[in-house]
């Protein structure tokens, strides 16, 4: 799943005419999203792209914030299991 999420992140950056130069090999499940240099608008666009890609809805709340790559992966897995 990390490969797919990376591809979505890169695609969203390209669509927004931004560059994303961090290679996949430097991103792991415990990587903090803030360390990826993703601003709030880009984050929203990435989340929308993830929802469209998987046909799901993602919800973040105080109990389960999206701080790390793993948080997003867990939310995607949870949403897919509810489909």
C-alpha cells in the first residue's frame, strides 16, 4: 500500500505543478507527514485523491489524527474493510 500512496502523493504534486523530490526509499510507515513538506492544501488534495483511488471516505478525528504515514494507511485499511 505504501507504493500506491507514494504514487498518489507524487501525482497530486504533479497535478498542482509542484515537485516532490523525496524518494520512496526514504519514506516509511513511521514517517511524520509534517516531515514530507506537504502543506495543508496539498494534504487535502492527497486525501481526496486517496478517497477517489480506493472508493472510500476517510475521517480523521482527535482520537485518530493523521500524523504519520501509518495513520493514513490504517485509515485506508479500516475504510476498505468497511466496504
